[in-house]
């Protein structure tokens, strides 16, 4: 929200509301996350608006269901910008940001963030209007491996299992994670890719048990 203030001149004398457009997977395989995000967005915006808004300007929050599908997310974004005066648009995952950014860079120039933390989203040339609100996936793994290494002491090399989804974000940090582990003397004893939204975990659980890892990173 501070970034919105900095980039939109929210401290000006204009009194109009600040329009936010936010896609969420309210239905489909990720509906449970979308519904939690919906509640969080609404609580945050209600609190900000009740405590003075952003320099006196309230947030006008518009939520829509994209089912975690890029085409629906893009359609919703274009509908929002067609109404005018959008100052911030969220993105539902990295594929959406990659799909919309070229057009946003050239035409709309709307400040964006997203639920995706892919490693390339820090490229300010490709994504000049997108900001990450946290570490990217590669940096997250680096932090975890540094923690694991710090716990090793004089004991044997730590054994780590990687369990990740068969998605773009699931695979994103894996190659860099293996390089980081090798540089720190950490042994990767299992790489288990799971189905996106899958519920049958028996085979993966057996592999995980047999790997006898000291740490398991679920991504």
C-alpha cells in the first residue's frame, strides 16, 4: 500500500477513491486459498478505510473470481482498466503476471503485485510495474538451507527432501536449490514432484519415509 501511495500521488488534493482490482481463485482447485485471501483483503481494506485511508483517500476494492486461470485473470484485468482510474491490480500467480505484463508495460502502466514469487519477477526491465512483497522462491530456499546448515554443528551432513508441486511455481526454485545445497554440503536425498491439487499421497509418503530425511521442504 505504501508503494501505491508513492506511485500514484496519493497525497494530492484529489479526493477520489483509490481503485484496486484483485483476482482470486474463489472457485476451482484453489478455492480454499482464494476464500482466505478474500477475507484478508476485505479486513485490511476495511481497517485502512476506517482509519483514514491512504492520505485521506479510501480504497475502492473490486474482487473477481479467476479460478486460477490466466485467461479469466487477463479478462478481469482488462475489464477493470477499461472502467478507468485503476491505481493497483493484484495478480493471481506468476503465469498471469507474465501474460499481462507486456501489455501493461506498453499501454496501461498499472502498479501490480501478485501471489507469485517466481525468481525472474525481480527483473525490473521485464516487470517495471510489478513489485514483490516478499522474497522470491529461490531466496526463500537459500534462507532455509542457511538455517539447516547453521543447525548442523559437528554432526553429519544434513539430509533434505524436496517435495514440490508439478506447477511452474513448484519447479521454479528447484535447480537453484540443488546448487545451493551442494555448495553448503547438504545432501538432497529426495526430489518428489506431486500433482497439482492431488489428494492421493500414499506413494509420496512411502518415498519420503524411505528417504529418512532430516528436513523436508514442501513447496
